[in-house]
C-alpha cells in the first residue's frame, strides 16, 4: 500500500558568490543536506526581508559581508526526508548573485539552528549528487547556462546522510 506523502515546505534565500570560477559553499551540518556542500543561506526570521535574511545568513555561515548584485530567480526541489511527521521536503529557494564587501571566511559561531560547519571554495568538478545539495548543483547549472529553469526538480532516490 502506498503511504501518504507529507511535505515539509522549506523556504529560503541563497547566495551564489563566485571567484575564479569557484563557488563558495558551506559544509552542512543538519537537515536533508547534512554532510554535503550547500549554498550559504537559509530561512527568514520573523518580519525579515528577503535581502536582509540573505545578508544575515551569509555572514553567519561564512563570515563574509555581502552586497546583493541581483535576484537570479526562484526554483523548487522535492526529495524524501523523514523529519518529525513529514516524509518529504519541498524546498523553495530564492537565488541571489552576491559580492563580498567585507569580512573574511571564518568558522561560524555555533548556536541553536546553526547548520554550517564553515565555508570552502569548490569547482564544478568537486561536486556530485553524493557530496552536494540540489542547490549547489543548480548553482553550477546557472553558472554555465545563466538560467535556473522553471520546473520543479524531483530527487526521488535522495539519501539523507547520518
């Protein structure tokens, strides 16, 4: 018998910061992308704007102060993730192209809800479905094609790492 799917809807803002054809990513320490590379970013706090959330999350997770260059677009992903009463996650991601205006890469302060273990530079050859989130894979697609696309991307065989 087919079990009923119950989706956790996650909404967040994510920054694409590129230097020398390398993308700045974080080592993820929680959620469905645990033990993989992910884009710096995350959820909005109560009453927070998209751009303020982007700047705050980027600083918290990487140590870098950013300016937002442009809103690239929005894309969504669905993948299995058993969490609380949910069977899957429906992740809606707003992508921004960002530039560094200050700060330097530093180990993030650890606090409740902090899921970054720090930032590293990666090339497209460094990432795969096994070590990167769908957000990172889509960021490299965007870097090549200059578009995110409009269709949801399903990862039916996604494995959350322990």
